[in-house]
């Protein structure tokens, strides 16, 4: 095979830049909440709605907005979504009041689920079938880089030049991504021939397949377990592991390094064997979370657990996205967007259960135990789904043998 055939399509870079900007929008606000709260004269819990409101909008937009654009060419949809992203962040940058800031967050969030859902389909269409999970991983690499590099830099920028400067910078990233999508995404790849003739009705027909619903459940439980443990990680690091508060951002960068590596390795492994990769990664993540909960009072083991938790946690993302697209292959767009919404539902579920365990007085390692339980439940659903898939594959062969026996 020639070197040219092995090279990566430039369109994947444009998708990754868009993913980077969206990831930055989602996460950087966490480091800027004190400044935002002070500027708008609201309490930090009220300012926190800028995070939860964003997450809810992602879940809604991932399904509703994707459903609304199923008949349109995917390249044009991606361009429109990036315009929406730019407008939302521009609103945030110039917001003169808290409601306007919230409106900007909601507008930017609406494009999140649809962009990743449709972008995953487009990324898969840019490469050969044997490299599709890896292509999806490369797009999501932009999201992981946002965690590793973008969030610390964006927080630094906002703390030194005002929080609005961060949103101006994100708006500029959106403009760069828009230009890249326009120039580097070929129209033929973004209008793949597998769009159903029935439009939205054809897309909805994909949800009649039990494996699509099982895939959504695996995403909610498997990914939700990791995020539930991560949501309260700062308390675990300071109150249980004994790290100084000032070291927490650097430890989170280490976690982000794990995200980046796990995402790429998970995509490569899924291209070799999708099911084996998911089983292995979910099992390993369950073990890592349980071990972390048991050894959180040891700083060296906590550092190792953070890296592994990030690695195995995000190694689930490409295969989970690829799995639902495989079972909804005749109409993957809406199912792909629904799976992005499922990731965010998993985030909310994990965070809620973790909060319940802390409120119950179970301590700051309790969310990690809860995360391990959620991930184990996701693994159980996956194993049941694989058994069902094998049974469905074996049924026609068994019927054919019976027919042949009668003929003989």
C-alpha cells in the first residue's frame, strides 16, 4: 500500500479543530466560574448553571437538532453548526448580563451533540472501512487536547486578561474551524450515499434495532461511571490523597494526557476488533476505579490511577460511537447524535449518583465506587448485547441447516 493511501485526510484536521473549540467551550468555564460570578453579581451555585445548562442543551441538541437536519447535506450542516457555535461564543464574550451569558452557552451547546454525531459519520466516510474507528478517534482527539492544553491555557488567559478574553479566543477558533471545514471536507464524503430515502422517518427506523438501544445503554453506564468518579475528583485528591489545592490543576492535566492516549489507542484497537476492545476496556476501567477507591490515600498510586482512569475511560469513546453506527448503518446520523446525547446523560447520571453518595456521608471515595458499579453494569449490558447478537447471527444458519435436513 502506498504512503499516500496511508495518509490521513485533511478533513479530519478540520473536524478535530472544531472538536477542540467545542471541548474548550464546555470545560473552560469550570476554571472561570469565580470571575464570571463576580462580574454578574451572582452566587457560584447560580453561575454553575452555566455548566449544567450547557450539558442539558447538549443532550437536547444532540437529538433534536440532528433530527431536524437529516435531509440536508452533511457538509453544509457542519458549516451551519459551526456558525451556531461562533454566534453562541460571541454572545458569551459580549454578554452584559447573566441571562445573555446563559443564552450564549445554550446556543453554543446546541451545536455540540449534532457536530460530534454528524462529524463522526463524516470522519468515518473519509477513510477506508478498516480505519473508521481510528478516524473517529482522531476527530475526538480535538476534544481531549482541549482538556490537556486548552482548558489550562484558557483559564490562564481569563484570569489574567478577563474571562471575556477566553470566549473571544474560542470565537476565533470557531472561525478557523469554519474555514477548515469549508475548504478541507469534500462534498462527496459529507453527503454519503447511506442516507435513508425516508429522511427523518428512515433515521428513526434505525431505533427499531434492539442493539441500537443497547448501545445507548452501554454508553450511559460505561462512560457515566468514569465521569461520576471524575466529577468530585478534586475533593478526593485534597481530602483523601492529601494533595495541596495548587497541585490539582496539574494532576488534571495528567488525567487529560490519559484521555488523549486512551482515545487514540481505543480507536486503533476498535478497528482491529470492536467487541473485544469494548469488553477489555470496560473491564479494565472497572478494575482501575475499584483499585483507585481502595488506594486513594496513597499519592503515587493515585497519580497512576488518574492516568489509567483517563486512558481507559476515553478509550471507550471511539468504539462506543462506532458500535451504534454499525448497527444503525443504513441511517447512522440520528443514532450517532443520540449517542453523543447518551454520553452527556451518562455524565449527568454519574455526577448525580456521586453527589448522592457524598450527601449520604459515605466519603469522597464513594463516587469512585459508584463509578465502578456503573461501569460494571455497562459491561454487563455489553455482554448481554453480544450474546443477543450471536444468537441472532446463529438463527439463520440453524434454520438453513434444518431446511437442508428436510430436503435431504
